[in-house]
């Protein structure tokens, strides 16, 4: 299955994307550190209103990768968790190399938990060593044209040539002189190799859970590092594993202190691991809705109660922190799903 779509910039100012055929639209948001596409906001809203899949991209320019990533997120942050994020890597910026592109991608991923897709021409994909980016699991949007003759309607073709570093591309831009009813100018025509649910995986929409239809967390939980000393607010059972069915080593009394080195959300509870002379002990610090219900850390924390539509990214922006810090404070991984009513430590 495949989706057909277009990518647009200020050249398409005045277009109502709802009147144009296609399943998705990828809109230019920013360039460098001081340019916002004047049509960006309107086109993004039109795309979602037309029930099309949306992507937003940053056009790389010569300059600091982190500053450009920060600028992109500042302007596109409201859509994080709902749309595909893209780095357009072409032109003079390519001279900065693979390391520059990976620095931009890594920064956006670290701040949002969303893995961006990178756009480039087939020649650059073949010419440069993209193995670090491929190993980091960033998807590819590749462009390659056989000529500049007008292409009427969506008519995807096979790639002329082959990819050298990626096994396959997520999106293929096969024409820059496409013509579709409703617009008299040229359009870039693209094909996405997947379904709408596949698109959502690139957008990480599972991070935003609605109150009416909470989505289960189907990804495996992972341990995160923490070096903390907890004082128990109530008696807590110490077990041989992070599960209520694991064997009980003993019962820790209220007021006792416990030093931990790892934490995880699993089986409806937040678990902390205690290093012991004979191995490890595991205790629940609280249920997922109140992860520190049974303990206090000796530090006064600020809590936030999740509401419908929230994401870790949105909460991090509200409290001037990062997704990575929120994950560390709460003992969760970046792919953890939050639900309305959950209490999240923000400070």
C-alpha cells in the first residue's frame, strides 16, 4: 500500500491544499535560524482540516546545527507528536557533511522523542557515508528525477539507480514539475511507501493519548538510570524482580531509606532497583498514575497532572525542561505513553 502526496513551500502561497488531490502534504516550516515560511501555518491547518497526513520540514542552511534544530522546534513545536518531522538536506548545507545532519536529527530526537526523517537527493545518498544516520534508525525521503517534463497526476515510478546506504526509502520524490487539478503551477510529487498507520509511526502519534480513546503502550519498557535515596512513606515489599508476582525478599518498613540505581514502568507500577550484596532487590515506588505514592526522595518535587492531548514534549516545553529530563525524573523511557490523570514530576 502507498500514499500519494505533495511537498510545498512559499511558492504555493495561495493554494488551498484541501482542494488538491492527495493523501498527505509536507510543508516547509523554517530555514536557517531566522526564516519562517509565511504560508506554513495556513497550509498546515488546511492539511489537518482536510484529514490529510501532515509533515513539516526544516530547510538546512550553512550554520550551527543545534541552533537550527532549536529554531525549527520553536516554530513547529505545537505539532510535535502529531506530524512527521523532516530535515531537508540539500544545496550548500550538504558541504557541512553527514555529521552536521546527524547532529540536527539527534537534537530533535533527544528533545521530542520523535525520530525525524531526512530528505536528500539520490546522488548525495550514494556519495556520502550515511551509515551513522542509518544505524540511528532515521528514515529516508529520497529525491530523483529522470527529466523535467511535466507529470500529470500522481504517477510514481521505480527509482532510476539504487540506494547505497538505506535498504529502502520511506518517501520518494519522483517529480518536481507535477501538475494536479486545482493548481496551475509546478508541484513536487511524492509517494509514501506505507499506510496511514505507518505514517503515524513516523509521527509518533502514540505519544499523544486522547481521553476518549487511550492507546496502549505496545513497546517494551526499558530501564533508565537513577541514583536516588528514597524514604518510604509506607511499608513496601522488596522482591526478586520488577513484578507483583516475583518472590518477596522482605518487607521494608515506613521511614526506612533505600538507595536505587535503576527504574522502570512495568505491570502498572513504577519499579526501582536496589543494589544488594547478593544481587538486586526491586520495590514499587507507586502505581503509574502516581509513581511516587509510596516514597519520598528528600527533594520537593513539582507535579503536573496529564490532561487529554498532552505529550511529554508539550509538558517539557511548558516547564522549560526536556523530554530526557522528564524521563529521568519519572523513571520512564521516551516511548512511554502518558494518559489523562497521570501525575508527572516536572521539577
